[in-house]
C-alpha cells in the first residue's frame, strides 16, 4: 500500500484484520476485529463499491471499533467486529461469492460473527450460513431475527424519550415537533412510534418513494424538500436516520431543536462537533447508544431468537441514555464522551475477568 491516504491495520489498536480473496468468485473482503475483551466480535458485512481497498480498509477499521463500543454500552457480551466485501451488491453479489466469504468467516472459528449491513440482507445471511455457523441476522424462516431495523427504531425511540425526560422532565413526545431525515427502514419505523406517541412529524428523503410510503401509512406526516430545509424548520427534536456525518457545523448552527437523536451511524461529522452542540445547548443522544437495538436484535439469535426478550433488552436503551446524559452533565463533558467512558470502563472491568483462570 502506498500513498498519503494509507490507513495502517496496526494503527487503531485492532486485534485482528483478515484480508480474504477468492479469485474465481471475485471475492475481496476484509474482516476486522477490534476487540474480543467482552466476547466474540459481532458486526455486519457491508457490501459496497469502495473506490479502492484503502477506502474499504479505513471503513472496516472504523466500523469494527464502533461496534465494540456499541456492544459494551448495550451490556452485551460481545466484542467489536465488522466486515466489508468490495463490490457493487446489485451487480457483483452471487451465491459463490457469498459462500466463499462464509468459508473465511468460518475459518475465524467464532472470533467473528457476521450479520447484515448496507448492501446485505437476511437472505444473504442464509446463503453465508451454508458455509459457516458464525452468522446472525438470518431470515425468520431460518430462526433468525429478520429485519433488524424494527428494534433499531424502537431503541432510538427509547433514547428520544429519555432525552425528552432529561430536558423537559417528561418522556412523552406528544405535541413535540420531530424532524426525521431519511425514512428508509429505520426512519419509517421511528415515524410510526412518534405518531403513536402523538408527535407532530416532518420528514425528508432523497427518494420520493420513501416519503410517499410514510405519508401513505401516516397521512398527518408533513414532508419538506431536503435535509437542508428540514434542519431549518422549527423543531423540538431532530432525528438523522440516513447516512453518517449528518451533524456538520452548518447543520448544528441551523438547528432550532433541543434534542438530536436518530438512528444513523457516525453522526458527528468531525471531532469538535459535539462541543458545538453543547455550546448551542442541544442535547445529543450518542448515535451508538440509541441505535443499538439492531445489534441487540441479531445478538439475541445466539441464544435462539426471542423477539420479546430482545425487545425488553432494547427498552433498556432508555435507562442507558438517561445515564449517559446525567453523567455528561455531572462530569462537564459532551454526551459522546460520557458514553465512551462508560463503554471503556465496562470493557476494562469485565474484560479483565478473562485473566481469572478457570480450570
Ligand atoms: N437497519 C439497522 O438495523 C440499523 C442499525 C443501526 C444503525 N443503522 C443506521 O441507520 C441509518 C439508516 O439505516 P436504514 O437501515 O434505515 O437504511 P435505509 O437505506 O433503509 O434508509 C436510509 C434512507 O435514507 C435516505 N437518504 C439517503 N441519503 C439521504 C440524504 N442525503 N437526505 C435524506 N435522505 C437520505 C435513503 O433514500 C433511504 O430512504 C444508517 O446510517 C444505518 O447505518 C441502521
């Protein structure tokens, strides 16, 4: 690897980074395990047309680290792992390529469990499962959890209720104006919870079909042209549910909302954005704290999936978010820093127990 944009697999503290290639099927994949301090690394497989392998490596290194924090904060006995398959899922996905990938996952002998992510679906996990048992996010027909966005949205809603309790002294969102950017799988389910709670919802999406689907299901939902317009609307809560980097300086400056709480991963565009939010007295419920419901949902498959058990665990996101926000206030730090501290503390304290030798 050459060039100034090179990312070192050794630089980020990862335990293991595995490059996988099967020329016949065209498979080029990278599996990254950041930590197994709390258990096997569990994280989805992103099937994405990366510009080059450096971009793929950078993505999988960052994503696997984030999974460790998400699992730890959610109280799961899981480390942090993630995988990427380089390619266009619409063009390059084939049974042979997925099964070749499954054999590499199997070769890690349970240090890494895979699941769905951008570009992969429960049906793909069923194909991968023909070569490995270290796979979750399977279809309900195969005993899996199916679409993980159901509990992701439910968890985000819990995080939003906790943030409302923190700011307004009541968890109810009734009468609050909530802006949802991106009404795909997570955003759409979130809108359902909000409407049921009596919120006034305004949405946007680059795909007009997504907006039409939400308005067909919930006629009271208002839509605006784009995210730039949405963040300038009078809002009580802003919920980024599309892509990463949603909270850049311009967005934070434009927001009238008191709370930011959404499903998207990696919402802070750069280091320092969390301070801008604090300066504007906007409470930011950390993304990986509130969007852990999907991880909780697929992790439950390891014990034989029970939706009710997974839902009960996702409900705890309410208490975790409240804990994060109070700790941030008490310690005079941004909520994202408080969340990191709690996650790191658990990794340290519980991970250390592996050092107690069991005969
Ligand atoms: N699905 C899960 O279980 C899960 C779990 C944790 C985190 N997340 C994160 O939540 C976010 C949404 O995931 P999803 O599963 O709903 O994905 P999705 O692809 O179903 O939905 C994303 C939606 O955002 C829209 N969008 C894209 N760019 C946009 C833009 N610039 N402005 C407005 N809308 C835009 C898309 O058209 C799409 O409708 C992602 O960041 C994902 O990483 C998802």
